[in-house]
C-alpha cells in the first residue's frame, strides 16, 4: 500500500513537472512572436515624429511599414510616423523572422494641435511689472513730453498709478505716429506688431517718461503706409477695441464702417470677402478727373461713393478687419493695358488660412458700368498678379493658391496663346476641322500679351475664310484680368 502511494506520488510529481514544462514551452513560443508596444496611439498635428516599437524581434527580422492613409499620417522605412492632418489612420507592419510572417497594426488618432493656454491676468500683470521695472531703470523725467492735459492728472499713489497702468487705464503712445496701444501690447513680439500694424516696418522701445501718475513709453518706429491720421486712429481702435480717444468725426466713420461690415458679413470668410469686394465695386465710382486728397480717403469712399485706388484698397482693408478677416494693403506700381505704369494700391486677404491677392479697383469697369462686377483680379496668385503689379512692400504673406479665384474657373477650357503667329495657327486649325460641312463653330482662347495688338490678326484670319468659303463670322473680346483677354470667335454658314 505504501509502495503504491509512493508510485502514485512519483507519477503525480512527474505529471506536474511535465505540465510545467509544456506550459513554459507554450509561453516561450508565445513570447517569441513580434508585437507592437502600443496598438493605439494619439498624436497631434504639431507632434514630434513617433517611432513604432516592436518587441520580440530576432536579429535577422525584416520589417515593412505601410500607412493606410498618407493624407493623415506618413511612415518611413524605419517606422517613423509623422502627422499630416487630423483623423484616424493605421500603420501596418509586416514582420518576417525565423521563416514566419507576422502582420501587426497600430492605430493612430491625429488631433488638432493643442494651443498653449493664454496667460492669466495675474501672469500678465507679473510680466508687465517686470518689463516696467526694466524700462524704468532708463527712465527720464520730462513733464513737457506728457501728452495728457495736466488738469486731468489726479495726484494718486505710485501703487495705484501702476495698477491703473496694468489694467489699461493709462496708455503708451507711439512717439511718431500718434497712435495708442494698451500697456499689455508692450509685451507683444516684434512679429506680432508687424501683423497687427502692417504699415510698421521697424519698432524699438527707447525710454520711459514719468510725470506724476503718468507713465509713458516712447517708441521709435518707421511707418510705410497710405493711411491718413484719422484712418490710423480707426485702425488702432479696431485692433485694441478702444474707441474712447476717437474724435467725433472719427467716431462717425468708425460706426458707419462697423455697420457696413456687419451688413456684408456672409456665412463664411469667402462669402464675406466677396460681398465686400462686390459692394465696393458696385457703389464706388473711379472719377475721370480729380484733385485734392478726398478721393484717397476711406471717408470719401463710403460717404460720397468716389475713390481712386488707395480709397478702394483701404476701404476693403477696413471692412475685412471689422469682420475679423486678416488683410493687408499693398502699395507699388501697376502697368495698365495702355502700357502706362502708375503708382497703385491693392490688397492681400487671408481666407481659410490661405492668402490671396486681389485688386478691387481693377475689378471695377472704367468707365463705370452700372451693376457690373469684374473678377479678373479677385483672389489670384502672386505669380499672376505680378505680371502687371510690382509691390514695394517687404515681408508680405505669399499668395499661391488658385482654388478660390473666379477667373481661373471661368476660363478653364480656354487655350492660352501669346503671339500673333500662335493665334493665326490655332484659329486656322479649329476652322479647318469643319470645312466642307454645314457648321456653326464657336470657340474661345486667351491672349496673354495685352501689350501686343491682336485684333487685326483675328480679323484677317476670319476675313480670309469668309472670302474663300463665304462663311459668316463674329468676334468678341473681354478682359480676363490677370489672364489677359478672352476672345470668343464664331464661324458659321
């Protein structure tokens, strides 16, 4: 009996050992299979590249990676994943080792980049105080430089003066342009200033001037702009949200522009920009003769409905700015269809994070045609605008997209031609296609060289076919803006 028990115990122990051995073997086999360290990963559009890590690889293993959607993520041969846009996509890794092939997958969720939290009021106050302390070390006392009337200065403690200063109750002034900005604007970077005020080409803080409870920072800056003094004030009022310093006339113009901008606001940025463009064209007359500065002002443009190029451009700029749409006024030279080069102003505008060039003035027919709006210079590229516009401004945003330009869509199928010889050859080939049959042929082409006359060449070709075959014909040319002139030709029996 004891022997049997011992024997059974031995078998039981052996079974346990074998069982453990089998289990360990199975676990070893499972552990040898490749596996990704993470099956689900969340990254952001501004994240650093993410490298996929695979466990249990042999020294001889080979891996091939493939993205399921390259518009969302890309992956390199080494498994380095880069975000492209928001959305979900996966990376499939095909691993070959020890004669076996394994297919692994990592799912990526790409989210919009997290925006850094805006500083709190307390943080802003701390930053501003530090800056004041730094500038205060260079301070000079000059009561004659204080811009506020002494009768309005109430004797208060230095601490109260500083608190008012921090919370926008006192202002810094530009020493040369006579604009006002809030104290916290002093904390902005140079690049932010240029974005806020495109007319500023350089800016430098020079000294602090203290007088009683007034703290004023003097700034040296260079300005390249076509704005008048009242327009500077309105420009700054829109940016700062402070209209308290505007004169009664400036207040009236501010309110009129604000109401008009609200009326022209569309369902999206593109619609708003088009509404503004069309309104200015339909309600503004470019005078055949003029004198004085009135036609150069925004006030005359919106109140009298008359303006020259800078009046058009500045009005467009302000109506966009009131609607929260980024816009700049561009100055330079432009060469018209008569070959005459003149000083000119136009705009660039940002829609859906892309910049476009446009010239409202040149989209207004001259002489004026009631109810007609042209789109030859509406939301075009720098490349096309530069064919006859040359800017003097520096560091302007680049306009490279054709996706919203109406002119591009209107003449998609029109063949571009650039010389009389090309026009003659193209017209002849089209007409020859239908010779000997009853026909009524209409075709269109673009002539891109407005500085070289082409109407005589077109007429000569049509007249030669009329003489030889007795066909009738007609020709019509219209401006295609930056693309040139669009000619529509009809030949019929």
